[in-house]
């Protein structure tokens, strides 16, 4: 593996998945396709999750309320990502919840306005993640609880890549279609690196059982969601990619909270 090329893929992935500015030279000769760069999504997830983890750790060390600390950390994360994945979750919930058929669902998902299903999905996403993070912080030392943020960010981005790889584009003119589609090698590398990096971040502080439970829950969540999307839309969109990440993240946090 070319280390320099992989580093460029990490930088491009961070730029795609967040609002963190990257140096212009990493985009030299870049076509805009992310089919290969997707292999670096788990590492990009860790980088995106570092600041929220530091905020969570600092607040826990200052003996702030655990639930409040979790909500503040999630708010920081949403600012860093531009709520990219939350937006996808909301649009996907509106489309799949209110659409009469495939075409109607895709039309709803294209509309930037948020509906009832989307609002409920966002509320549940933040509530479940914050409650789970607070539960982890009650049972684990602050540093171990904080490490859960970049670990889950890493795992959930790999789930996004798997969902992206498994389904064809639902729309030929969509954002996800324009970005290309990860190949078998990129998908496998994303999954393997996510498991290894997740283990490094979670195992020392929380133990092996929470790690295994988080990986299984994350995988099952995105597999069920992918199967449902395949049935309803016959392909992925940018919104389903964001929803896959969110579902994976929610599942991983809840599994950690119950197993720690």
C-alpha cells in the first residue's frame, strides 16, 4: 500500500465527511471520485471524533452531568460534520416513512424540507446516543468513555462503506452516484481497519465483550437497513449513506451501554 496515497485518501475522506479544512495539495489531480478513498473512511471517522471526545472527557473530568456532557459532545460532532449524516437520516426517514412507492420516496428524499418522520428520527438519534453515552460514562472511567466516540465514529463509517458497496445507485444523477462506488477491496479494507482500530480504542478501557457487542450490533443494524432499502429503493442514495452511518452509530453506542 502506498502510504502517501493512503494519507491523501484520508484527507479527502475527512473533507467529504466533515467541514474540517484540508490542504489544497491533497486534491491535486483528484477527480472527485471516492471509490478508492472510501477505504480510509474509518480513519477519517476517528479524526472527526477526536474533538467531541476531548469535549466529553473534559466535561466528565469537571464532574458535569453525564447526559449534558454527552449532548454537548454530540452537538460538537454535528457542527464538525455539518450534520451531514443526520440530514441523510431525516430525509431517509421522511422518504421511506411517507413514500407510497419508490419514485415517491425518492422525490420526498430530494426535498430539503423536514417532515414528521424526519423530525422523530433526529430526536430519537440524539436521545438514544446521548443516553447510551451517559450510561457508558456511569460505568467506565472518563477516558474509556471518551474513547468510545472516535471508536464508534470509526466503526459506523465502515458500515457506511459496506452499505455503499452493496447497493447500486438508486439515481444516476445523485451525489452518491457522482462520487463513484467502493470496490470489493476498498470495502474489505474499511471493515478490517474499523475492527482493528475499534479494538485498539475500546478493548483496553471497556473490555472485549462490549467491543464484540458493538461490532455485532453495528453490523446487524446496517445489514437490516440495507436489506430494507434494497427492497424499497433498489439502490443507495446520499441520504441512505447518512442514515446507514447513523443507524450503525446508534446501534454501537446502545450495545456498548448495555454490555459495559
